[in-house]
């Protein structure tokens, strides 16, 4: 009978660890989301739209500073087109603030990207972008990811909303105009 007690205590410990691990506490949410952004930055650098799709909820919407709105499919198509043109991409995102709201989380994020590409005359150009966004994440069970429909291995935080609040861009060191609602970027 003495062996049953340590087993019961082990089971209780496992249940408590699981409950704590799934609670998404406010103190952990910034770390959890920063991990997601680090993984997304890696996918950007690999120019892998399918990997990025795995971080987005099926009902994802982006609202860019110039007023343009893109759904998940439009965003992934746009990124895929840009990935084809780029010779290299570096991307760094920093979660400035994060708040857990149960099955939702909100974050303010500063992102910096550098995109190198060649024009039609083989001249190399560098675009540098710094943006700040207010992002909304939702906790979701397993979802399909990417155009290939490959399932995500497990449930987790999915980006459902991206609202750009600031965007600066330079090309070859020269400031570029802010994006408008009819521009491609």
C-alpha cells in the first residue's frame, strides 16, 4: 500500500504541472510569444511561407498602416512573391509588451527586417523596414497550415490579428514614402 502513495503523489504532480503549463500566465506570455516571433523570424530568413502559415490562425487578418487589409491567403501570397525576389532576408522581432487575456493574448511588437534583392540590371539593393504592430494571438487546437495543408504538430498560440501602427522604410539608405492603401508593400 505504501507504493500507491508515491504513485498517487506523482500523478498529482503531473496534473499540477500540466495545469500550470497550460495556464498561459501573464508572466509567461511574453516569453511564449517571443519564442513564437523568434521562430517566425527564422521562417522569414529561410523565406518559407509554409512555415509562416503554421503561426497564423485560419481567420488571420492584417491591417497595414496605409489602410490596406490582407487576409491569411493574401498575406502568404504577398510574402511568397517577395521571398522569390529577395536574395537574402534578416528579421528580428521584439515583444515590447504582452498581456494574457485567457484564450487571447495581445502584444506590441517592434520588427526590423533587411531585404536584399537584385534589380533587372543585376544591381543589388537593400531595403530596411522597421515597424511597430499591435498583434492579437489566440490559443487554438491543431489547425491546418500552409497551402499544402500539412497539419501543425500540436495546438498552440496562433496569430489572428496584425495591426501596423508605425512603418518606416529605406531603400539603399534613402527614406521611402509611407505605404498607402493601394501599394504592394
